């Protein structure tokens, strides 16, 4: 979507009769809601993600979720706000997910991939974690990869590898139950 594109008003007619028709099994009524609200939902998702295709995916998911859960909507007059809240939450979740999987340093990763003796090839040949820890290049590679993890996972990895804490000790530090900490460590 471009900055100068005007988003049509979704409230140019009450949504309540359409919501009631959808609840009664009229899928064409949902098509009308879709047509009425798609541009606004897509625009909201785009403003969070700044990616047209990702915003379209989020919008589609929001409409699918709304269709599946329309019977849980308490006030049919609130359909628009409810739908936009679903889309916003979906966009924020997508943004957090995309940030977690983005490489920490793309230039550095490209340099590593071009190296003739790649650290990741060497690391597979080592059986002793002490050897990995003593090799500065390998240790740097591991911690660079750890930067791509979420904050909690990175913290658990640090507590286990650098500080030597067992899962039950990590559970106490991070505030998890022991089973969850054990799963994260493994």
C-alpha cells in the first residue's frame, strides 16, 4: 500500500446484520464483510510490518480466524474493532517471529560461508566441548548463532554453558518450572 492511498471507511453500513447472517450460515455475508474490511485490515498489518506480502498473509489469517470464531464475538456491532484487534495481534506476532529468525550479522555470515575451512565444518569433527570452548573462532561462531535466539533461550544457553548451571538451577534463576528449564536446556 502506498502512503497516498485512501483507505475506504469500513463503517459505511452497519456490520451487525452481516455478522448475524454469517452466524446463521450465510458465507456470502462474510464475503461482504471481507470486502468491506480488507483494505483497513491490510493497512493496519502493513503499518506494523512494512511488507505488503506479509501484511496480506496476516490479513488473510485474521479473516480466517474471525470466520472461525465469529460465534464468540459478544457484540456484533463490535465486529470491526474485534477484527482489527485480531489483525494487530497477528501482525505483532509475525513481526516478533521475523525478528527472531533474522540473522544477527548477514555480512559476517556471508564471510563465514565463503571461508575455505568453515568453522561449522570443524565443529562437527570435535567430540569434546572443551575443545570447542578453547577455539576462539568456534566459540565466536556459537555465540553469534546464539544471538539469533530469543532473549530467554539465549539466557538459558548462557547460564548452562558459561556458568555451568544444571536445569534445576536455571529454573530457579529464570523463574521457570524445572520441566520447562530442562526442555530449554536440551
